[in-house]
C-alpha cells in the first residue's frame, strides 16, 4: 500500500511538471518536428509543448493529416492532448504510458480520410511500438503489434510506402529489428484510399548497425503504377522508353513491370549486397489535374 501510494504521488508530480517546450520552427520548420517530438515524448514519458508548429509553411499550424497523427499518438499513449485544432500553432502533449492505461490492443487503426501520407503516420508510431520495451513504456505488453493505416501510399513530398518496404525495413532487420509491410491497396491524391498493414515485433534488444563497405550493385528495378483509361500499353511503352533513355544500360527491361490498376509513377530501386537504394521518380503529373501525362517527359 505504501509503495503504491508513493508511486501514485511520483506519477502525480510528473504530471504537474513543466512541459518541455519544443520550437517547431527550427530547421525545416515543417511536420517532421511534430512527428519526432511526439515519438520521443511517448518513449521518454515526458510532457511536451509544441510551439510555432509548421512555422515555415505557407499555412502555418496543424493541417488535417497532423491532427490525425496527434490523435493517433494520443490513443497509443493515453495522452492528454491540449490545443490540437486545425491550424493550431501550439499543442500540449502529456503521455501516460503505464500498465492498463495506454493502448490495450495489439492492433492499432488509423484512417487519414484523405491522401495524407501513410508513411508519415508510420514515422511517428513505429518508434513507440518497436522500442516500447527498451524504453520501459507500456502499450499493452504485446510481443507483436500491427498498425493498419488508410491514406496515401504514393503522394508528392513524402516517402512512398515502397521506401519503407524495400529500404527502411531491411535496414532495421540488420539491427535485429523485425518489421514487415503489406500494401493492400494503393492510394493517391486527392482521394487516398490506400491500405497498408505494418507488423512489428516489439524489440528486446538492438544490434549495432555495421556497414563497413559499399556493396556491389546487383540489379536495378523499375515498377510503374497507373490508373484510369489513359493507362494503355502505349503509355506503358512510352514510360519504359523514357526511363531507358534516362538510365541507359543501368536498367534492364526484364526487371521492369507494369501494374495497371495503380497511378503512373515510377519508383526505382537498386539492390546491393549491403543495402537497398531507393528513388521515386515521377514521370507523369502525379495528382495534378488537366495535365497530359507526357508533358513532364524530357
């Protein structure tokens, strides 16, 4: 009884502590400060105040996709969230990651309800799920958890989900961290509607990442996604011709494929002995209305 009382008093004192103020206008002054700060707040169980949110953007403050992320992080950590409104430039986030108080399900769901990037949701939530045991936080005590996200999978100005699947996840595996990504459906601007499932084994330990030498390039693959009646074989052939002209002998035609139900973008990735390099090149006007697909070739 005395121990429990002391623990409750200590917790109460922590709840009353002055939040750590984080100036989100530094460096790029965009949404990355929000995502990183929320993840650190949960892992360190530390109250924070996010100030000057997205200060360097044309429309400062929280956009809809950032509200979705703050709401998700609140749900994960049973946090107290103050000031999270559209275009708000200041938010208080007080996590409460203790047994029976945080998320109590091995499955976490997040619906962005737009083409907001699913990869940015993963950026915020993954560290909390993956490192919870090492950080001595508690999201339910599960050994494996899943994050289901609906939104954009291939949208401008954010990493495609393929980047996580083919680059981030293999690098995490080199550190003994097990994740897997399933892309059930692609989602594009302006509607979104993509579906991804991230499965995560909660980490018991982290191995050092050792890449002592640059591996030899093994192959370079190109994959095209397209949707709509315009995405015909002739369009596919033109995409391939433009890519081959740009990359020359580095890209073999046999390593390319076209998937006709997806939007016309071209993720390019190179498999090497020690790592995977990824680049997404937009060879068409992704998400832009009334712009011919061939107008960006050159």
